[in-house]
C-alpha cells in the first residue's frame, strides 16, 4: 500500500478526499497501486489510521468538516503530536492542500526522512531558495496544482528541461480574477464597478486586494522561475498592484467604497494601450536572461495572450525547440475540483514511482 | 542502470540518441537514474553493448546512419537475432521510433516478459484492440509522441481519466500539413497550388496523398479514442480524403499534375462555410457517445479550433470538470527535435518508475 497523509481539509482538501475514494479501486486495478490515507490533518489535529483510515472514518471526517467542525471534535482525534510524527516507517506521500506558511521546513524534513511530497500549497515553494531546492531535489516534490490548478504547466516545464530544452521565455496569464476584470474593462465596464461585481459574484477573494495586489500571481511566477532553474530569493518577484498604496491599510468595506481612487490609473493605461493599437493584460513574463515581471503590459493583438478572454489561464512556453511558435496551454486555472484533480494526478504519478 | 533498446535510427531516432547523450549526466544527477543504451537497432541489424554501448560505439552508429549506411555495415553488428533476444534479464525500456507495422506483437511480448515500452511509432497502437490493451495494460507503454509530437496530449488525457474525470469531447487539429493548407486557402490560394507549394517546401510527405488522405490523422484519432476507453477495432476511424478516388492509384508526378481535379470540391466546401459565416478546418472529433470523426468541418468563428492559423496542432478537451471552458493545448505538433523530446520525456518518466 502507498500511505498518504493529507494536510488540509478545506474546499480543495475535501474534493481531493472525495476524488481519491472514487478512483482508488480503479487505480488499484489499472496500476496495481493501493492508495490509502493513513492520516487526515487539519489546523487543530489529526485522525490517524492503524495502519490506514477506513472509508467510514474518512466519511466521518468529511461530514464533520462540511458542518464546519475541526478534526479535534472527533473521537480518536490526535491533538498532541505534529503530523511529522504520524509518518510511517515506509515511504509515504505527504499532501499539502492548505494555504499555511509554516510547512516548508517540516515538509523538507519529511523528504530527508525518505518521504515524498505533493503540493497545492504554494507557500512552501516560496520560502528561501535553499528550502525550494531541498523540497524539489531528485523530484521528491510534485506541485502541478500550484500553477494553473489542473492545467499541465509544471510537468510540461520539467519535461522540457529534463529533455535538454532551454526556456527562452514564459509568458502567462495566471489569474482568472484579473483576466475576468480585464475582459470587463474591454467591454466598457469601469474598473471600480468591475471589481465590485467580481466581489459580489465571489470571483475575488473575500478581500479583493488579495487578487488586485498580484501577490498570488507573484508566488506562481516565483515557482515557475525557480523551476526554470533561476536561483531567486523569496522577494525577487514584485507584482504591480492595481490599487494605490493609500488604499492598502483600510477595511474591505472602505476599500470597496473608495475603489474609484484606483480607477483612473487603470483606465488610463487601458486607453493608452488602445490608442497604441494594443491590448492590456495582467501578465507574468519570465526569461532566464531578463528576470521576472508581473504586472499590466501592453501586448500586440496577435500575441497569444491577447486572444484571451474571461477567466481562463494561459501559459506560453518559448524554448530553443519551440522557438518560432510557442507551446501554449489554456483553460480554467482555478476551482476546487480541477485543483484537487491536479493534486490527485501528482499523487498517482508519485505512487507509480514508489 | 536503466537499459534501453532503441528501434529505429531515422531522423527522430538519431535526434533522440543525441538528446539522450546530452542529458544523461544531468538526469543521473537530478534523479539518480542511469539511462544506458544496451542496443541500437535498425531495419538490418543491431549493435549491442556488454552490458551497455559506449559513447564511442553510439557515435559510430550516428555517423554511419548519417552517411546513409545500415547497422549491418558496422563491426560487431548482430544480424542473426531478433531484438527481443537482446533484452536483458533485468527490466528494460524498449523504444520504438520506427514507422514499422510489424512491432505490436513483439512489443507486447516484451511487456509480458516484464519490460516497458515507449513509442513514437503509432502503428503498434492501431492494430487489434486486444493488442492495444496488452501494450497499455498497467501503464506499461508510454506513447506521448504519437499524438502532437512533444505537446502534452496523451499524458494530459490519462491524468484526466485517472483522476476520475470523464471526457465528453476531444476536438483537435492534428495535422500541421493540413493546417498549413487550410490557412493558405483562407489567404485566397487555390487548393492545387497550395498543395504543390507545400510539396515543394517539404511540408508534405514525399507522396502528398499520405497527408491528404487523412490516414495519419485517423491513426492519431484512434489512439486518442482508445486512450479514452473506447474499445474500437482498427478500421473504426475513417478519415475523409481531400482528393477523389480517381487520383488514388496514379503516380506522384501525375497526381501533382492532376490536382485541379481535387480543387473544386474543397474550394466549394470553403465557399459554403464562408457563406454560412463559418470557417473550414480539418479536424478530429471524438466523443464516447458519438464516436470518432476525421474530416473537413465547418466551425463557428468563436470555436477554439477556428483561431488556429498555420501548421500548429491544437487539442481541446471538454470533460465533466472542464465543461464550460475546455482545457486546450496548442503548438507545433511535428518535427524531429520536439518528437524526440517527447519520447525522451516518456523514457525518463518510465525510468523513474523502475
């Protein structure tokens, strides 16, 4: 059996558990791999199996979490030990589908002990470069779902590099929310109204500045750049925010009211781009020679990213072998089910190696 | 060490050998995998190592093949044994980069003996469904390069299915040659002239009917459909040819002279599509419910495949999870270097499992 310890039981975490239960029998038949949860862990504790959790125990966890309870509310919950202590003596897969900022070092410790890691959580890969190297050494960590959710991005990039290709440039639209906003602006909607609508529809984070700051895109850009082999420190990627510093420290309610103060700058950029016969996109541009940029950029109308409408992600790889015409991947780059599916694919690929 | 036997030393085969020699030290360092050729095989013989070929021996083979010689012209060549007899007792990877039609059964025998297979050759997967099942059982064969060359297509499809998603439709443009031709027609070039130009530029096979018949696209469609789980016999996919049956049996020279006889039908279809406000594309459409189609189809201008210009391939997956907006992959789907890179990635992925 392949033991799995899953950290995180939010939306993605619960979707992953459901998908795992659904496919485990097929995977056993198809590849002879027996995927088993040995522990499910949330922010307050863990439920561990002996050696594996039963389907009934797993269902109990799902039910409790869906009702808003933590694992420490369950019988047999373990609250006095760190998840590292729950790892079995045989090789296990640790799956991190939290958004926690404190997991990089313990995950690296798990890898040192011979275990493998699968991440949807971007933060462990965005600490010091040394921690990134420790996590990814010898392919010990898979992290497809950190960029573009279920879209094939990290795996594609690693295959290109492993086969001896060299990346010249990656150009990408990595935020569905910002993509949606730019399309609204192109339809003639004002920036403040577009943000308010997106917020009401639940397309943004509860605090829309978490999207508009570009910080999440910057993390994805850092992960892509480091995967390309660029030895970057955590603060190397600075995203251009779509609101002024004066709106940074106020409440969400006040921010939504004062959005007009962010409007002029963005609309002005849009008009200038349009007057130049170009389109405006919030993009990531990575080139080993020129570094990493994250922000609003004018693009010619025949640029691959210019064709993008709405919330799709798009990633374009220009390499020595894909020099004249890039390799392009496009599709929904967020969502609970596709993110969980990306994680599950990584778990299966890892289990096939053990 | 991971022993590799490579069948085929044409353009793709030689590019693969060169790429392998270039990346092997990095792969050894990065993943602890020692990729070694134990034999190189062409249509007339084999050169086998003891246990592995030296870099000098491999260079000798490359030099001989580049000069148009066969392996049986080399010292120590083996001509009296089938490559199956060269397989080592330990698990090896058999790589088929030929276009041979006779390899399916021996490759299945290699798998029965515990070996693994990587294919750029489409034909072994296009024999009986039973042979396809025998080759792909338990993921024993990887075949990314059979569809879209180095583009991520087969791996993406398998990941979707393994994670419990269900394919509703695959729509794809899988022929760079036919894509180039359709773009020429849209520029106003006549069909006969466009084919003659493509032939002169070396964009078509030596006999352009090998492209215009759609037979190669039909093979890719069959592989995709079978990968989706459709139990199809070899003759299940019938491609629409872009020339009349009267031009089927004549010489290439005569065919190129009489191309005008194929022109009317295609140009008429283009005009009808245009009058309907649509575009004409040579596409593959696969849906588990409605079967497989390969041929000229009218598409609305906002269809993902309508945006395609020139020789790029494009593959659009609509699934239960990618229901509203598809997952789309686009880029060059042919070429010696990118095809070899697709094969090499499959070899590395396989070696990581051994």
